[in-house]
C-alpha cells in the first residue's frame, strides 16, 4: 500500500465555533450541550507532540473509536452536525465526533495483558510493574498470569503522567468508583481481546479514560486505537522477543535509537518513519474493522 499526503489538519475556528481546547492529538470545540472532537494527524511520544503529522491518523483513530464504542456498547452520541459546521465538512469528514459533555475523571486507566514497554523495563530491574510485585521468571512480551490495572495521573499537555497506586486512586476519587472503573476496564479489555484475536491481533495493553454524566460512568476520549493501545500480529507472536507492532511503538523506538532526551522540542521524523507508521495504523484499522479505510 502506498501512502500519499493526507490533508494537514490545523484547527483554529471551525465555522463560527472557536477552539475550546487543544490536546496532544485532539482539538475540542464547545457547542453548548455537546462537544465537537476532531482527531488530527498529530502524533506524540513520551508526552511530547512531534513536529510531523502521520497521514490519515486522525481518520483511523476516529474510525476505530467508533467501531469499539459500538462493539463495547459504551455511550457515545454521534449526531447530525449543526449548520454552523457545514462549511468545514471536508475537514470534519471521517475524523470528528459530536459527543455529550461529561465530567472527566482525571485518572489514566491502563490495563496490561502482557509485559512489554516500560512495564518490561521496570520488571527487569525491580521485578515490579508500577511498584506492584509480579511473579519471578517472566520474559519480555509474555502473557501475564492475570490482567493488571495500573493507574496514572492525567497530566496537562507538556507534562508527564505519573504512575500512582490503586490506593492513591481510591483516595483521589473514592473506593467505590475506583472499583467500578477497574472492573469495567477489565471487562472492556477482555471483550476487545476476544475480537482482536479473531482478527489476528494480540491486544497487549491499552489506556482508557472515563467520565460521568448524571452520576453514570461512561467511556470517553478514544478506545483501543494504535495511539492508546499496543497491538501485535498474532501469527508472529513469540514470548521472549519484542514483537512487530501496529502502533506508535515504532516511533518511540526510532526516537530512542537516535538518543532523543524526551524533552521538547521533538526532532523531525524522517519520511520513511512517517510512511511506515501510517501503514501500521492503516493495517490495524483493516484487521480490526474488516475493511480498508482508503
């Protein structure tokens, strides 16, 4: 598959609606009772936004999130767009959602089914993941005896998320809500893992964000995308190695190999890294959704 140049999305005003907030990847517009969320082609690594975009990335993140929101029966409102947005239909097509406003819970909720990435680095050194002791003798990329939940703070852009204990999470948001979030996270992970494996993909780990509307817990932001998850090809999986992935680990590996200090400003990505990253994201979409994006 050849990757061309996708439209460069740089959001300011959309129609007559002003930008309300800019995240590392998503731009938010306040429409009163709703929010318009636009997934751009921006990519971040180590909590820093890189100068290059990845072609079609915003469309892939939106398409996968829509698929998974429907698959897991979570609440997401996708409505007919108002007239004020029609002049920007080309920008919004395929990479935006209209959603209800929720009270965000400022906890990043990570579920791990396999040991990889920063978790593997910590385990090699201390035998722990996020401070929790794991069984001895695990090898890189091995399936964990059971799912583990490792929360972290939700940092502002430009700052780094920090791992916290479940006890600290309970102190911040309450024991009952924490338990509900943990159990919901495990259920979501298990449901998605079953579908992904049928599609030839191993779901290694993922990150969720939750909010509340009228006291009801809902899933927000994105879900099971290559930005928020680590995906491996099932037919190439071998414990004790670092599998090829369909996510931005490829970008992280490149940045680590060139010795970047993980502080802004981030270096430019070579054209080949951009092309291969886009191909990996498109392949994840094709396998999970069952059709080509383009």
